[in-house]
C-alpha cells in the first residue's frame, strides 16, 4: 500500500464520522459553549471543517507561519459541511504524492520562531489526523450537555448502537 492510499482511506473515514456530528448541530445553538474558556459550537465545528485543509498545507508547502492566522467562520451547518467536503477533496488531491514526499521535514513557525518540525508523515498522523477524534469528542460532550443524541463513531454510543 502506498502512503497516500493509507491517508486517503483514513481521511475518508474521519470525514464521514465528522459529517455525522456536524449534521446534528442545531442552528440555534451555534453560539453555545459549556464554559467561558471553551470554544462555541460554531468555533469548534469550523475547526473540524477546516482540518482537511491542514493536509493540503502540509503537502503543498514545507512550512507554515501561523502569525495572523484567522479561523473560518461558517455560520450554518450546510456551510460547515460544504467547507468540510471542499477541504477534503483538496486534501485527497494533495495527498497523491510519491512516498518519499512524506519523508520531507515540515515545520510550523510563528513570526520566525519554530514551534515544531518533523517529517510530513508524522505531521499528518500526529498533528492533523488526531485532531478529528479529539474535537469530535469535545463536540460529543457539548451534545450530551445539550441533550442532543451523540452519534456512533468507532463503536456504539450510549444513544445509538
């Protein structure tokens, strides 16, 4: 199996699960958050929808300076899902590179200071793909607190089997 086949398969699974979560968001709860330090549902959902774009950025460049970064601000569930799908299509295309491209070092900087650097393969696995279950779990807690049914992911939830 080529590396891009591994990542595309994993991405498709994570995106399908993420879409299930995004579809459960009530439009009237976009501004809700469980704590003053927490993200709103809208912020968290936008973050989930943008994750595939990190794949594109990792594969199309050797570094990213996050100074001035502005997160997306989709207002509707429909917009979130469209963004997720558009970012996923671009990510799948960006992943279709030779295996040796995954060995190249990639780094994140902020105003010239290196925050981290590692091979692209490691960036994709640890810093990108791990974001999906992490933030879906956060959204699942929000759902639980709002009495919204939590979708199944890697196995049954207390709401679905």
